[in-house]
């Protein structure tokens, strides 16, 4: 029906008949009721029910996917680990199986990291640690990380920087920003059989607009918003779901919000996609990146203290250090022992400190060590991965924080940044 003002509304009518003494119908009585609000509420409840049912289905699929994404790499780790242990295995086969085992380990680690990131974002405990950083540098780091992988997959990886900007700094969280880059580039690699992947940026008004372009399958316009929802996964042109947790784009969107920016996609089916992420442009006049180019002349044979209570981790770190540095290595299995080693060996150059240990943990040990030698670099190497743990470690005096399992390339770079010279260094 229509009201006098022209507005449409829904009406419920109850009609009753009135009869005379002979039982003949003489009149009708109609009772009309405007039920527009009730109908809207009913429709809203139906939609909410449908959405809840869809959410339940997605969650069920997600939980099944969790099982798949954990069990699949575990199967590769256990299975190929057993094959490698065989004494009659040819070296070429061992090398091949080791590559598969490492790939399985990385896949499992990425899966666990995604679930932990999503948990932190959902509970609101992921924190932003803003600092000045070189924008070109973090873009080049992505090129360094992915160029070789893309080459093996016959994909060209291209870095595009503005011609008029050789280098400049901005104030944001480079770690979270790179996390978004990695999710987007990983997606691009999954969905690009051949062609090119590009990363670059432009300055637009008061924002830096980063973009990652691929020549993959492309995404239908109807999915532009859906792909950023929890538990969603992109399918290929033949509707096949690509392996993964289905959380990468959701995590990227939530991080973009934390960084006071935005993320969106533009795509064309069978041509490719471009994902954009913006962050506010915050610069300091005459900003110059402070490089840690520490002269190597003061350190010829570094002395490194490893503080770790787990035998396997200690053995692993020991071998990594020996393979990469001409170093004298000291060991301690708890914080109390570490303090004693520091007191006995003033020649120590750097400390790699676990945080969770018996007798005395790494937090307390670092605090005490810094009162004894406040300038000795302490790198926290810990399985703790929540922001509060990192914040506490830095607060007690740790100079850097690395989470286990350790990315060796990152750790070696950090050690080098503190002036420890690698075996193959030609510096004088």
C-alpha cells in the first residue's frame, strides 16, 4: 500500500463479516495494521540467520583447512626426514629430499604465523611500532627476498621506483608493512603461472601508495570485497582452490587499518591483478637514514656468547656461527651463567640471548648485564612472538629481537650490522 506522502508500506488486514438475524451477511469489518517495521525485522532476522549459517560453513571449512595445512607439511617433514636417514640413499636424492623437507618446514611455519597474526589482530593485541625508515630500502628488500624464487618459477620480478625520488624516509611500521607485501607477493606467485610480478610505489597527496601487480588469473569484480573476508580463499580459473590458510588478505587488510591506511584490488580476468596499499606520508625535513656502517677495524676475531638452555638450539646456533664467522664462541645455559661469562670475559663483542630459561630468564639476565656493560649488543632470540614479549625485551636492554624458528639470513644480517665481520669479508 501507499501512504498519503507516497511512501510504500506493508499492511496486514483482518476482515470479519457481520450477519443479520436471518444469517445473511450485511457488513464487513476490516482491521488494518501497518506491519512494515515487523517485516523489516523479520527480513533482517532471516538475513542474519543466513549469514550465521554461511559463517558456520566457512568456519567448518576453515577448521578442515587448518588440519590440512598442518598435516600436509608435517607429512613431508616426517616422511622425507625418514628417507634422508637411510644410509643407502644417493647424495643427489638426499639433496632433493632436503629441499622438499625445508619447503615443508617453511610452509608449516607460515601457516602457524598466519594463525597467530590473525589471533593477535582479532584480539586487538597486535601493536604498531612506528619509526623512520627508508622507503626504497624496504621495497628493494622484497626484490632481494623474492627475485630468485620467481626466477626458478620462470616469473620476472620487477621493482619500480619513482624517478624523482632516489631515497626518502617516512614514519610508519616497516615490519608490518613488509608483512603485507609478503602476503600479497606470495599470493601473486601462487596465481601467476608465467609473466611478471612488479612492486613499486607512488606519492599521492598525503599518502604513499604501494602496489603489487601480477599477470596471473585475475579476480572477478564481484569478489573484490569478499576476498578480504576471514576464511575466504581465491580459486583459479578452473575453480581449484590454491593451497594456503585463506588468511593472508584478511591479515593484510587488518594491518592496513592499523597503519591508518587502506588496501584494495583492481583486476581483470585472465590478464592479472594489482593490489594497492596506502600508508600516510610522514616525513622529517632533511631526514637522513642512519646506517650502522660500523668499521670492522676494531673487530678481527669476534667473541660471541650464546645463551640457550635447549641443547638442540645451542648446537644449531653454534654451527651457524662457526660456518659464517671466524669467532670465538662462549656458551651459557641460563641467565646466571651468562652474567658470570660476561664478568670473566670483557672481550665479548655480542650476546645472543634466549629469554625463557631455568634459574634466571633472559629478561633479568639482560637487565643485569647492561648494568655491567651497557654498550654490549644483546640480541634476543626467543620463541615468544607476542608484541608484549618484544616490548619487554627491548625495555630491559635487548638491542634487537628475533623470533624462533630463526630466519638465519635475517640473524646474520643483524649480527653484521653490529660490526661482526663474516668469513668472506674483504674489509680491512
